[in-house]
C-alpha cells in the first residue's frame, strides 16, 4: 500500500462512520449542590475560580464524586493524583477528556489521539516516535520566528490604550507555532481556535452535534495530510506520514489522531499559560515591576506561574471495579487528574496558595505526571518565555482594565478567554 492509498477520502470517511460505539450518557449541566458529591468542572463558578473549591475538598473530601458524565471522581491531593497518573494497570488513558461519551474498550491501547490516549505497551513506542521532534535543540530553531511573531502582534496593537491580551496576543502565538511545525497555512488560525473550543469546551453537547464537529476537524486534517502526500516538505506532518512503527507505516487514524493532539493540546494549553501569567502580572504590580527590573528572574517566575495556574486537567477511565484509597470506583468511571489541585497541595508545596516568583524548589505537575508527561514541554516553555519576554520589553507597565471583564475557559484546560489590559 502506498502512502497515498492509506489516505483515500472514501476509506477514511468510512472508517470515521464505522468506529465502534462507546457508552453515551445524558449531558448534565446546572448548579452544583455540593462539590463533594455533585462536582462539575464545566460550570462557570469552577472556571472563574476553582482554587477555593479544590482547597475545601482537599480538607473535607479529598476524592470527590459526581453522578454527572455517567460517574466521575476528582482527587485533590498531590499524592492521589500522582498515584493514579503512574498506575497504568488500573487506569486507562483511552480517553483523556471527560464528556458524555466513553470510547469502547476496543479503542485501547491506541486511543483516538495517540500517544496521550494510548495505554502500555503501545504508548511507549508511539511516544518515542514523537520525541525527536520536540527536543530542546529542535525547539530552539522555532525561537527566532516565535519572537518575531510576538513583536509583530504587538506592532499591530501599538497605540491602543486597552489590549485584550488573550484574544489579540496569547491565543495567536501557539496557533502560529503549531501551524508552522505541522506545515499548515498560517491563515487557518481561526479554524484552529474553533477546533479547540469544540474539543475541549463542547463536552456536554449531544453526540449527534459533537460527532460532526469532530469529523470537521478530522476532515481538515485529512486535507492537510493529502496535500503533504502530494507535496512532501520538511515538517511534522510529512514526518508522521512517512514514519514507521513495528516495520510498517502508521495507520491513517494514528497520523490524524496525533496531529489532532498537537493541534488542540499544543495550542490551548500554551495560550492559557501565557494568558494566566499576564493576568497575574496585571493584578500584581510588585511582581510585574520586579520582573521588569530583574529579567533574569523570569525562568523561575515562569515555573511558578505554571505551578500556580496550571492550565491542564487530564482524565483516566477505571479499568475494573475496585476499592481505591477509601472509595468504591466502578469500571469505566472517569477520574479527573487535577494537576492544578495537586500543584496547590500544602502537603507538597510550601506556601502553596501563594505565587512566589523566586521559588527555588518547584517540582510542579503542570506538565503532568507518569508516562503521559507532556512531550512538548520544551516547546511550551519556549513559547511562554518568549511571549513574556517580548511583552515585558515592549509593555512594562500594564494592569487589568476591568477585573470583571476577564473570562476563563470552562472544562479541562483553564485559561483566560478575554483579558482586557490597560496599557501604561
């Protein structure tokens, strides 16, 4: 079979329609009665400020439960989050986004977006395939273009008294970087943001609505793959199309699923981290002034922003009924791995609820724990560092224009969606 044969439109669409059915649950939204027994990470109060909720749960009910989404658990202690993240025998990664749909057991060990959705032993080999593209040396080649792009964004905003730092700055940076790495048209950025919101914030949509939205994403990816088949170039898409695993080319769904992972996870997580960092500096003048005066402090400040405002919460599925750390988990229950909650556990971090920009020991979990620790952490750190360096160099004085106008994304990746900052 030639590369082109693997990506025939008709066969690809047939495979999309004939995927094995999983378990669908009714969408459950609405006010939370008790966060210990009825939590929902999709509610607006969680998006606005989840930390007091997490702190309260850690004290009175460290492993919360909800019947929403067909049943889910929320551990809030670092030790519990870490234990689940490292336990691949009892917890599956075949779906890492909690929604009203559970993919079937047949989806393992590959999952829909390998390697993050993959279980051992397949996971090891799928991840190993990606790592050469995300080393420090490879990422460093992206830095000059990233820095130039950040400057161009601020050039376009020059003279404005108020800038939406989320919409007009943070959201564009990883979108351009990932598009460049994958070899996608840079003008498709608005489509990427739509794909991100569908995947991460549309988890309560009925399957008949959510399905077509995801098919739209994979249809776009197929277009890009076929263009790379016809016109190979030196980018990540061509690398995946030509890559081999176990002596044969990757299956089309492996290629498209990995591209979907890079497009969605690589964009929203990083723009959320950039936005949250700027939000903190806008509302904390002492930290902003210190970073402007002491730019060498930025690396440690970045790690603290990642700890304190970790954007990502992953999910696992329980493999079998079991009694675990005092609770009775059922097969196919969701478990939300709240790295943000783990990062604010006072049993793990001194002054856990404070942002200490010169913190010396900071083994945070913002990039995950266990075998699924983020393969793109070098890239994310580079983008965050460059975005903050350029902003602070160009705009050293800024603050929140209207704190009430700041909005945050709901779901498992939390970051500012609107962030109006007053300049000067």
